[in-house]
C-alpha cells in the first residue's frame, strides 16, 4: 500500500519506520527540511517539503494514488484540512491526530466524517487509556489489545505470595486452565526470556500471558489472589492529561486526589469537575508536599505533569514514601523504553507509542497485510502477526513441528474470529493469524516460515 504521512516528528517517524518494515511505500510531508533530513538519515522513504494543507503539496506527494493518509503533525488545523483534501482526491482511509474533540460537535451532527476523517487519534487520550488499563491489580503492568476483540496479552509482575514462585512451568497445577493461555515471554532484569517447561518462575519476573481475555483473567486471579481494590488514586498535575485521567477515574468511582501547585490551574479544574474529587495545592516533586497530601495511604500514583523529568521524579518519590503502585506518563521517545524498566516505577506509558499502537490496531483489518501490531511499552520489542499462507512451511503442522527459532515463541492464534493459545500441539491452518512477541531481528527469522514456498524456491 502507499501511505502518506504528514509530520516528520516523533509520531510520524515511528509510523514511517513501522510501516516501512511491513514493506509499504511511504511518503512523508513536513514543512521543516531539517526534520525531513533527520528522517532520511534513518529511513529509506520519499519526502516532500511543504505545507500539507496545500493541494499542490499533497499532489506532489502522490495523494491521488494513496491508500492511507496519516495526518500526524503538531498542527491540528493542518491535519484536519489535509484529511478533507485527501478525501476529495479519493483516499480510502484518513487518520487525523488531534488533542481533543473541539473540532467536532455531536449535537450539531458535525462529526469527523463530515470533515473527511475516518479515524481520530489523540496520543494523550490513548496514554490515559493505557494507564487506566493497569489499575485493576497492583501487579498488572500492561494490557495489550488487538483488532480481534477477545484477544489480550497481560503483563503480570509475579508477587512474593504467588504459587508460581520458584516453581517450574511444567509442574504448574490446574493443567487444563494453564493450557488455555500461553506464557509467551518473561521480562527479567529488562531482558526478554523465552520460557519452556524447565523455566523456574522468580519473584518480580514480568510474565506476558496471552490468550482469550476470559482465560487470561482467570489465570491472573489465580497467580495474584489479591482482593485489594486500587481505590485511592493520586494524580500529579492539572494538565490536559491529568484532567482526562481524573474525569475517567471519577466515572469509575475512584477516590481521586489531584496534586497541583499552580492555584489558577487547580481552580479551573475544580470549576470543571466540581466536588467530585479533592484538589490539593502541592508540588509533587517535593517529599514534604507528598507526605502532607497523605501519600502513604495512596493505592496508585500517576505522574501526569507536562514535564517528563518531573513525572519520573514525582513517581519515584511517591513510591519511596508509600504509594503501592506508581505510573509515569511521558511524551519524549527517549523515555519510552527507559521508564518502564526503572526499579522504583511500576508502569511507564508513552503517549507517542500509545498513539501509534492505537492506529496499528484500528488499521489492521483495512491493511490486511500482517506485520507489526503493537509496539510494547514495557519492553524493547514488538508484537507481530503472521498470516499462514496455504503453501507456507507451517500450514498443516503442529506448532512444535514448525522449526521455530529458539529465540522466538508463538503466543496466540486467531482463526475465524476465535482466539486460541499457541500450544505445541495446536495445528496451524491456512489463513490463521499467528501472534508472536519478538525483536525486529527475530521477526526476520520467523518470516520465511510463513512465506509461500514457491517464492522461496522449494
């Protein structure tokens, strides 16, 4: 497919790299030649310098034979207008990045479709959703969703009181339930490890559990039988991200305390949300302020300031002073894979990565070509999806017979709308979608297994 991306910033570059790895034709538009040159130093893509809201610029980029337009610049007005122009030229799918829904009005029947937009993405909104998805249990670090609605991968940190501790996987009880999911990977000391029957689970291991969401939920409850609800939530910052998070958690009935040292910002948010939460004038980067706010009684602390470094610092201080679970939300890509492996921070979610993952998930069915489906937040790896072709090596074989590289493991299989755990006895069939967690290097080792054998010459 031909994909035109507007914006050579963090999000545009990440999308360009992801889709380029999946063998799509990529054109990137930006008015900054410096950003485009930086992009060209890393990626082999076509670039166009100019204003993306200009029909001339879009035509220069080949908009007339484009399949997907991804408007990802930092200028929402340019993004919206470029989607309108793209639809005029017949582009099948348009994706628009906006910070909020201020451009649209449901009561006036003025929707994104009215402006030629098929999909809206707000990186901050998606980052907030990632944080909310990790609030069910102290030890749940991340939930990964797919275009297949019943599929999930949950990243679970093994607590001291878990029955799994110091036990080999092959000796685990409740065999039938365990066979319904897949222990796809173990993140240990920041590195991915492929588990097998002899693998012994250790305290603080981070376990990727894949399968049907109901089965994964049962396993999580079995491994972490913690009835404690994470009810009292502290949010640092009356920022757009902090406000979005507060609103959603109030709707879920959580007890919210929002820390904000700027009195004007605090009052504005209080006027908006009323008495549904407590706002405390406090600097969350100061230990004394956290103690005065009652941080020792906090179930979850979320750093949602506009400054990434202050978010990291406040999260560490909150953990050190008694918060049961801390989550740091960041924007800079430099922190995307650093924060999640910091010992004093339980979860780290990056807005750019969250936005990219949302786009990949929502476009999966339209693109129809299987490739990267999720960029992991907590590990420097990706979730890949491979389609089993009728004449590929793996068609008709049990997974244990597929000669899979030792450094790779299949997590799930999607077949006719159903989700199956990728156990060794499972027989693959044509049109199955196989899900694997791997680094890009391992992906290249896996690809030949799924390609048409006639193309490979055997």
